[in-house]
C-alpha cells in the first residue's frame, strides 16, 4: 500500500512570497490532516478534512493560510504572504476515518519550508 | 486548551537497557493514545497505539495506559542504537474536539553503544 505523498520536499522562499504544498493521502482514507511542526516541537494541527469538507481549522492562521481538498482526495495548503515564523516542516497525514477509538494517522514525508 | 506533557529529556541509556518514556494528558474524554517515533529530519512513524487501561506489548515495545491517572508510558526493552530518536506522545481528543490529535513536544532518546 502506497503511503502519503507530499511535494515539494523542500522549499526556500523570501518573506512576503507565496508558497503551496500538495498532499495525496493513502488510497481510501477519508480524513486528511495538515500539521505544522516547528523545530523542537510536536506537530500542531492546522486543518482537518473529512472527505472534502473542513472539520476543524481552528488553529489555521486564516489571514495567510488556506487549504482545500478537491474531490475528497488530494489537498493543497497555501501560505500567502509568508512570514519568517512560518519556517517549519509541513506534514500531511491521513486516516481511514475519524472516531474516538482507532483510526491511526499516517504521515507523509513532509515539506521543509524555509522563509528568509 | 488540551495539553499533552512529556518528560523533557533528553534521555540517555546504554545499549541493552530499558528506556522509559512518560506522558500525561489533560483531556479526560480521550480514548486513543499513540506513540510515534521521529528520526532526525524524518516524519513521525506510528509505533504503538493503546485504547484500554493496562499494558500492550509489541516486540521490544510496551505501552502502558492509566486513564484514571491520565498517564501513558512507553517502555523500550533491550534498547538498541537504532532506537535513538525523538518519541512523540499523541492523544486523540473527544468528539467535542473533533477527535483532534494533540502531540507532546517529544522526548529525545539516545542509546549509547
């Protein structure tokens, strides 16, 4: 079974520029997550999709971050304009569904963003 | 704000020893608990999940859960240098939090040959 795919793996941009990340979840997984992991911290959830609907985006900085999941499969996360503090690894994860028990999340390789 | 706290580390153990990693959480409604291993520069890899009070063993790994004390632990027996990584405790919240997965900051484990 193929894992979660992400691209690009690395990105360097200047502040105030825009950037987009792409994620393809494990086939058949209904739930897709975007996390931000700053160096030395655990991943922090930015947004959670169930099929193509947003379940939770309470920690997404909506003035600069946006995300969509077209047709309930692939997803893109965009930052516009980027700030220095956005330098982090952006992780995409997926799970078969969501519930209180079970449905482990599996992570993609991540995109390392450096904002200069 | 639901919190997950891990022993700060770093933790250093000799090869062959038992490494003990601890985690406490604040959301009493949580039902699912996970341990992820993260090598430097890599993404988190799920190594254990536990849903019921007690112990769950998988090879050299044992996860322990005590919901009354809101405490989760991971024991690594016969530690190997390849176990050197950051271990992340993750707790899935209740329905009111949309089953959000909250991570601790991680504990860096170094196993010395």
